[in-house]
C-alpha cells in the first residue's frame, strides 16, 4: 500500500516461475522469475514475441495454470495452491478475452447464453448474482450489437462481432480486471481499431484494470499506461509505455520496435 494514496495493488506477483515438462529430458521454463504489481485502473501491456511466456503468465494470474514457484496475491490474498471453491473472488473479479472467438465461443449456444454463462456459475451467492436477462440486454448495447443478437448463434456473426460477444461475456460478472490475450490479433486491420476502441471505452467506463497481451508494441503503446517486455520468460524492460516506446533501453525492445511498421511508429 502506498502512503500517499492509501491504495493497494489488485495483483502482486512475485518471482513467478512456470516449468513445463519437469522431470522430462528437456523441460521448458516458460516463465522465469516474473514480478509485477497491477493497480486499480492501470492498463498494463505485456509484450514479447511468440513463445516469450505471455500466455503462461496470464494463465497463472487467472488461476488457470499452477505456478511451479512464486507468489500471486489478488486483493492481498494468496491464490497459489488454493482449492477451486476458495477462488470465488478471483473467478468473479478476473475475466479473459482470447485471440480466437471461434474457438472460445461455444457454437451450439445462443449469444444470450454465452454472455450470461459466467453468471450461472456456483461461485455466486444468489443475492449477489446479477439478473442474466437484464445483464445481456445492457451488455449488447455496451458492445454495440443489436438486441436480436441475443437469440442468434456465434457463426451468424463476423470475426469482429464475435469478439464483441466475447467482451460482453467477460464484462457480465462485473469484473475488476480484464485480461485480453492477443484479443485483436486475429482481426482484419479495419476491424481491429474498432475493437481496440471498444476495449478502451469499456475499461474507462467501468474503471477496470486491464492486462493486455500482445506481440504488437504499437498497439500496447496506444492502449496501455505501463508495459512489461518479456523475452524467454523474463521481464527485460518495464515501465511507462509511452516512454519505453519513445526510448527503449533493452536491445530486445529496440528490436521489437524496429519490426513495427514505419507508418504506425510515427503516429
Ligand atoms: N502446455 C504447455 N506444455 C508445454 N510447453 C508449453 C505449454 N504452453 C506453453 N509452452 C511453452 O512455453 C513457452 C511459452 O509459451 P507461451 O506462454 O504460450 O508464450 P506466448 O504467449 O508469449 O507466445 C513456449 O516455449 C511454449 O512452447
Ligand atoms: Mg500467447
């Protein structure tokens, strides 16, 4: 907690390590000693090439994967090694949006059921559970989809619209933290900006903290206050995203930035 503000971080991650294939001839250390704080309202970008450990890091933060070692505190409580029934606060408070809505949205479910699914979980005490019908209607408006979308199926929508459905589902339980893992990477360039703007607006409107994972440094600079640059599971550079973009210190960050198309660097 800081003395000036009395605020505490939402997440405190310390020395987090994930080794895949322990005991096998060639184990992979996907995350290798990562520490970070995530503050209320902070928009944190996690950048790095494919295979740098970004998804592994956020999966551990969302308690979808167990760390090999290290600590993760969410609102001051350790979440490492907890039983599922002890993770209700985390399950309501942290929601994810993935890269490919085709595989993350169940094709047999209507949009209304997809969006309200997080509200049907047993993690809710009935008194706290938002009304699913009302929530679906509100959320369709917020993500810019028509009311009749509720009774349709994912395949009846474009890629950008499907990502709007995924965002609506993520917001349904009124989370504190939204984690987006390459959430716009699979979209056409023309649609990408619209979905990025939607995420920006919704994060601001609801006062969410954002963890935005991307291999694209320019997008992260546009969207995020702070960033972590990951290489081989380690954080090689961290700080204010505009400053890092303007004046990268680590050779790896400089190399990532050099691969960003020129037109976008000057914007
Ligand atoms: N379930 C898994 N089993 C074994 N290795 C994995 C698994 N998931 C990821 N890895 C490996 O861990 C490293 C980091 O992967 P990942 O976290 O997906 O990186 P990123 O999201 O930055 O592309 C890669 O070498 C990847 O092959
Ligand atoms: Mg990934």
